[in-house]
C-alpha cells in the first residue's frame, strides 16, 4: 500500500480534484476484474480526504507555529506522537468505493483504451507518474555529520615515557637498563637525534665505545650542526685511539661555537705522542723513546679498548730497532697477537719475518716475506726485505764456497761486501766478521809445505828456516785473541805464550825423525816421520 503524502500541501483547486476523481472512476472500470479496493482511484480519494483533514486541523489551530512540511525527526516529542497516532488511524482499511450500477461494464470497457500487447496492469494499485508527483513524500534534510579521517592508532609504547625512564636509570648508573629503554624509544622513532645521543652516552658509560660511535655517526648525518652530538663524537674518537678524527670534529665545532682548551686537551695530547713516535721511527732514534711515546698515548684509551693495530705495528718496529734478545722476543709477541686476529695481514707477516731475520733464521724469514707478497703483491716492504735477505744469503754462500776452495782473498772480499748489505743486523754481521777473519788468517799465514827431516846418515849441513811466527800466539797488549783461537792445553806452551817467547818448536833440538805440519785450524803440530 502506498503511503499518502501527508507532509506536502495540495496545490490543486477543488474543481481539479473533482475532475481527477472522475477520471479515476472512469479508468477504474476495466475488464481486468480487479476489485474496487485495489484500484488507484481509491488511493487518490484517500489522499484527498487526508488533505482535507490536515487543512481543517490547521484552521482549527491557527496559533500553531509548526510547518506541515517539517520532517517528523525534527518535531518535538509530543508533536511526533500526535502524528504517529494520526498515521496509525489513517492506515485502517477504508470502505470500498461505490460504483454506479446503471453503467454497463461493457460500455466502460469500450470507453477504456485498449491495453498494449505484452503490457500488464499496475500491480498493487501503484499510481502513475502524474499521481506520483502529487503523492511523493518530502525529501529528508541532508545529514549534518561531516566525515573525517580516523585518528592514527596510538602506539603500544610511549617514546617519551621510555626516554624519561632511561634517564632515570642513567642517573642511577644502571646503564644496561638505560640502553634498553632508549632502544625501545628508538624502535618507535628511529630518526630521533635525542634518543640516539642519549643511548650513545649510555654506551660510553658502559665502555661500549664502538656501538656509541655508530649511534653518534647516525645522529650526525640526521642533524650535522648539533654541537652536543659532536662533542660526544670527539670523546669517542679519543677513547678508540683515533686522535686525528677527534681533532677534525673539534675543528668543525669551532665553526659553530668556541671550543675551550680543556676540551681539546685529550685529543691534542694523544696526537702529539703519536707524532713523536712516528718521527722517532723515521729519523732512526732509539726504540726506547718510541716505546715511551706509545705508552703515554695509550693512557688516553677507553677502558677495555684494544690498542689500535697501527700502534702495535709501531711498537714492534721499535722493538726491532732496539735489537737485543729481549726486545726481539717482545717484537715476536706483538706480531703473534696481530696474526691471531688476521693470519693474512701482510704488514704483520713482514714484521715477523724481520724479527726472524734479526735472530739469524733467514730461511723462515724468507718464507714469511713470500707469504706476505702472496697476500699483497704490491707491498713494498715485503719486496724490499725479500731482496735484501736473498742478496745477503747469496753473498754469504759465495764467500763460503771461495773459502772451501782455498780462494781466501776472494772470500775476504766477498765477506766484506756482505757486511755492507745490512749494517744494522748485528746477528748476521757477527757471523760474517768471523768468517772474514778466518779467511784473513789463511791469507797472511798460508799452510807451509811438509818439511822432511834429513836421515841420520846424512850430516846436517845447514839449519832449515823456521816457520813464520803464529800471529795469535802473542796477541797485542789489551787485546784478546781471535774468537776462533782455542786455548792451549799444554802448560809449557801456555807459559811460553804468556812469557812472550815463540812457541815454534826448535826441531833441531827434537828428534831428527820428526816433521812439522800446520793443521787446518792454524796450530803447529809436530809429527814423527814414518820410515
């Protein structure tokens, strides 16, 4: 059933209403056999009745200030109840309309226009377009709610609350919990410079300088002109043993605000000690001065911070420069600590090779130099010391070969040239000096030929020439004999040497069947002639 238009006033006159009612009566007489209660005319008549009722009600209450077209939702509660009761009363089924009995249904059917093919009557008494224009309900007012975007969901954690709690833990020196709270805040706002700087400060207090450096570098990228972050960054660089980087950061801060001398003191002092150590190695000063400078620089390192690799290499170089047995052992210890971390470190391999070379182990030294060049073929120090040791070994072997073949003068020359290859290597040079001394002895006192004593039947006509005096038998005052000289076990000969007399035996006083020979070690021996 179509609801009547109770909220829209009628604009047609009474004559037009009667005409429309008559037309509806005529159109309702159709051969379709529908009941009168189902016709559209009934709906039109009901709407007219309701319109008249509304007009009478408005006339009876002229003081009412409510508009008829007001939407029910905009009415007061009592007025809304009245309209609801009125609508329920109008919804009762009305009595069927009277139909004129004199009129023939056939004539009514003849006067009605024929139905179009495949057309059907309006179901449930629905009105046509003209009737819809009169009975349409008023359009409700637009909704006054303005759609807005929904607010973002609140995070599960409040970063500011985490920061406040982290500051509390930091003041209580509970740095582990402080770091945990700052990390929670950064999980929500990872680009916050404040949270990054605070966590870096907690890392520094917990002696975790590498992690603090990472946070401060990130904060510097986000906000490069934050002086508080830059000051903390310079302190971290000093604690890690990087004074040059710390000085650069302080210079950057000086462009933003003044930097005091106390703020520069730690970085400047450490850099001065490192410069002193490097200068000592380049100028060839004693290794002990370099070690002292490095010890002073290491005092500025943070707690638990490992010594920088560069400093350890400089310390090993200083130990090699000292050259004594203990310092060479210390150099080996420094190098082995580096090789445990990285067995393919070319600088550490060359440094260990140099230590072995100073100790006289040339074969192992050459092996380390070759391994270093396998790791870095362009490493200059590796090439330098490899060629040096190879040349020294070649010249030493050449001198030994000349000595074995009796070319003593040539051996002396070759050993002298080998001594000029590396004057700083005391261990190798001591061996070369000893070999050259042996070759020099052979040159000044060559082995004399075997002297055959005359037979007893042959009279001795002349005294044979005595051999040359042995140079080491009567050393100069204040000088020790040569290292290769063996002490005499003969007390008579030892007494003669101390008295300054020649130890060459007078063979004329000896058995005429004896002969004098000189051994390879230079000692004069007397042997009995075999007949």
